[in-house]
C-alpha cells in the first residue's frame, strides 16, 4: 500500500518541478522577445538585421508570384519565385510591393524573414547570404 502512495507523490513532485522549470524559463524568453520589439521600435537595428532587410528588398524587387496551389488540408499558398526558383511563400493573396518585414532568424547559412501586410504576417522569405 505504501508504494502506491509514494509513487503518486513522486509523480506529483516531478510534475510540479517540471512546471516550475517551464514557468521559470518562460520569463526570460518573453522578456527577450519584448526587448527585441522595443529595440526595433526605438530604431536600434543591428547591422545583421539591416543586411537581411536590404537583401530581402533586393529579392522582392526581382521576385514574382507564382501560380497558387492548394495544400492537402485545403489551404491556398502562393510561391515567391526568383528566376523560377522557390524563395518564399505567401499565405494570403497580396501584392509583393506592398509587403513589409517582420521578425527574422538565422537558419543554417541563410535567414528567414517574415513578410507582413497591414500588421499581419502573410508569408515567409528565405534569404541566402550570397
């Protein structure tokens, strides 16, 4: 009988410890994201961010929207093509010149940058460092 109580309290303790760990880690992540938004709003843009945005502008100037297609789940996508090479995807039917830029992140030897329209993320562009 005592082993049942011990195992229940052990599982409960482990769950509480895991929950506390997750709560403790959520604060710094949220704070870092908020700090990045504040820094961007204040005009403090890093050289890396400036380079990625400049390269993304160049790519969008040379890009065209491909023919739309529907995913197996019924969602329509529009490919972003540069020299007939897939370089991004739109999730809404918007014109390329009207796009702005959201967050970005590094992915191997390239970067990904969110494409925004009227405050919404409507697509993604893959920016190589070439």
